[in-house]
């Protein structure tokens, strides 16, 4: 079978270009497919996600995807080198194909001929805007930071550098659709902006990182995955804004493939004023509470919101907010982001803080005593738990100040040291890798590409045998790291 496979591989590779989606690469087939099949068999039934492309005709989608792929494949060659062009170009081609078919079917349902207009908020590299515009949809993209690649598209692709702030001045009454493709902080605001832009405005969001109206979204309900919880939160936002929200799963290589679509409203146009009061109450109800209450649902939130400030009829909140801001505290990100993720701190300094905190948690045991697991697994010392304040009180002022200045603080450093620590509700513990779930796809790529901290530093060594530990037990196990796929926003 192996022989057959490799001969087929040689012949085929001469004839087609892998796009990583429809035609997987031979290495993927050889090294990853079996593991994936096994995982899908177990996970499939309980995933809780819609099946792929459930809202559009798969036939039409596949045809559109193939055509667009052919048409825009040239982009792969001219793509900036820092990112994987196949992944980025074909992902945007797939999203564009999906939207084009969704919109085509919408035109047919509504008996329209004019192509829908759109605004892509947080458009990044602008490729999606470029494709949709080139396919005849009038629209534009806005991003706080312009990209060099914007110059390549030509004047018919409208891209604007500017910060979007959710307020009364940031409305798009001319747009049929608002798009949020991995739009980060803007994601929960997109249904709100769409709802307030005009009664006919619809939205499409494809969320990736988890943001609430202000700051990071945090889940409390641990029965759901963080991803599922976040999608449910966005659905709740859309419903609170008066949309029928539907969900679909795109055919893209990314691990975050679920999109949410607000295609129609739940109320008649005449009820706009009272609906907007509900929106205001809902948004206010989330202030200072970046977590949906357990048993969440609109009913519960509306009840809670009844007591919220700014719930007066006909007003978007009673308290003073600058420039008609819909929720005080939202600050669009800066054009050039300051890096405060510990990446600028010297490795030695980070390692020392990690060791110091680990020793504290291990109850004063030296944590650099040996590299081989000692004693049975039962004897493995996980140490205790300390609050962030307790940990901070054990560190000197200079260290704390440096952390605050250059890395966003002690908590950020501990969270970034994910291999070693677990930080939950302000309590810090040593991570016990026996409790960790199956690694996600993207993490599997990184297996054995970093040294196991426990193998090197923990007095009892690593709690896992080498073949179960995702990290390398010694330099001999180290694999080269996969080519770094820089974040989309770097593009
Ligand atoms: C993760 S990137 C995604 C970019 C692009 N949509 C894509 O999928 O490749 C998020 C983008 O949102 C932009 N962004 C975030 N907040 C913004 C704001 N308030 N106004 C405008 N752009 C914003 C960032 O500059 C960044 O380009
Ligand atoms: Zn290990």
C-alpha cells in the first residue's frame, strides 16, 4: 500500500497544486490523516457544531470556489513571504466563495438583481474586499492599519485606514452587509453596528479570538468549550440586537470555521425604537460583567438589564459618554501596537521568574534538582496554589515593575508560561499535564518542538512518560519547529 501511495504521489504532484483544502498535501495524507480520522470518529457526534456549508448549495459553492481559486491563484505568488500564502489566499477565496453564493441565493429569494454592498470591518490584508469587489459587489474595507499589499489591488478595491469605534458616528446606512472576518475586538460590535446602521443591514462574522464588548471574553460555563461558549455569546448579541442569527461551518483550513449570520430581523421596522432600547440595555448589562451568567439566555439578561444604568426609553444610555460612544471603555487599538506580551523580555529574566514562582508553589523545594522522573507518578509533587497577590508579594519590586512595564504584568507572564502554570480565577498552580485534553490540531504541529520544563526543572521530573508528553524530554527528542505562521494581523 505504501508503494502504491508513493508512486501515485509522484505522478500526481506533477499535475496539481495543493491548496491545503480540497487537495490535501501528500505529507498530510501520510502523517496526519489517520490520527485525524480517529479523532473525528470520537468527536464528530458530540461536537455541537453545524455541518459544513449547511446554508448554501454545496454544488454552487464548490463551483464558485474552483473558479475563484483559479482566478486568484496568482496572489499566492506575490503574497508577502512572512505568512503561508496558500493558507491565507485560499482561506479568503473560500470565504469569498461562500459569501458570493449566500448573496446570490439571497438575491434569488428576494427577487433582486443588484449585487449587495458590503463593508468589511478590520479587513487586514484586504484580499476578501478585493475579491468581493472584483466579483461585482460594491464595498470597502476599513482597518486601523494599512498594509503594503493594499497598493497591489488597484483603485477599484476600496480600502481605508481608520479606527472603527462603536458610536453614533460609525454607522453604515449604505451597506447591505457588514463583515467581520477574524475582526477581534470589533466582533461582538458588528451585530450592533449592523442593527443600528439601518433596518435592512445584515451581518456576517467569522470569529477567531474571543472578545467581549470591552476586553477579552471570559467564560464561566466550563461545560462548553471556550469556542462554543463564545459563539453562543455572539448569537446572544445578535438576538439581543434583533437578528435571527444562524450558524454555519465554512470549508477552510483554519481551526475556527464557524460563522454567524444575521440575515433578517425578528421585529418589524416600526418597532425600531423599542428594539434599540433593548440593545442599549443588553450592552449596558455586559459592562463590568464580561461573562454570561450560567443558564444564560436573553430572558435572564433582559431581567438583569432592567436594573442597568442607561435603560431609559429613547436614549442610548443616560450617562455621559464621549462622542456618542455606545459603551464607555472601548478604545480602538493603536495603529502600531505596542508589544507587551513578554516577547521583548530577555529569556533569562523570564526563566528566573518562572523558576522562582514554581519553587514557591512547590513549597520551597528546589525545582532544578534533576531531569529524570523520580519515584512513582503518585509521588509527583504538584505543589500548592497561591493567589496572584501572594505570588506578587514574594517577588521584589523591581521585578514586578519590569513585568508591568514590558510585559503587561505578572499575570501575563504566568499565563504565557502555559506549559508550567495554570492561572484560574486569580489562583496560580503548577500545571498537571495528566489533566490536559487531547492536543488541538495546531498544537500537534508543535509536538516535541520545545523542551519539557518539568523534565529539566521539576524535582520529580515530568509526570508523563516521554511518549505521552508533548514536550521534548531532552535535546535528542527535539523536532524542528514548523514554519512560523505569523498572525494574520502582521500581514
Ligand atoms: C486578526 S486581524 C484579521 C484581519 C483580516 N480580516 C483577515 O481575516 O485576515 C484583525 C484586524 O482587525 C483590525 N482592527 C482591530 N480593531 C480595529 C478597530 N477598532 N478599527 C479598525 N480595525 C481594527 C486590526 O488592525 C487587524 O487587521
Ligand atoms: Zn514532559
